[in-house]
């Protein structure tokens, strides 16, 4: 569970998601971005990172 392996798996998915968001904004900007919508869209991306970090802290500790 090294960071390199984590990035090799999740970075392509994050790249795809971010590029689709940028393309959508360039084609037609959103009229108004609400915080709740932004939070809901970020949660699926942060969940794997949070789980990975939690597992590292539980197995190896903070140091």
C-alpha cells in the first residue's frame, strides 16, 4: 500500500473526472455552483483516499 500504487490506480480515474468537468465548464459554464453540489461531487473522489489513509494509520501508526 505505497502511495505510488494508490496513485497508479486512482489517478487515471481522477484525471478522467477532472477533464470531463473542465470540458463541461468550457462548453457551457454553470450558472451558479452551490457548495452542496460541489461537496457531493468530491466525496466519491475523497472516499478511497480517506479509506487508504485510515488503513495506513491503523496498521503502521502515524510515524
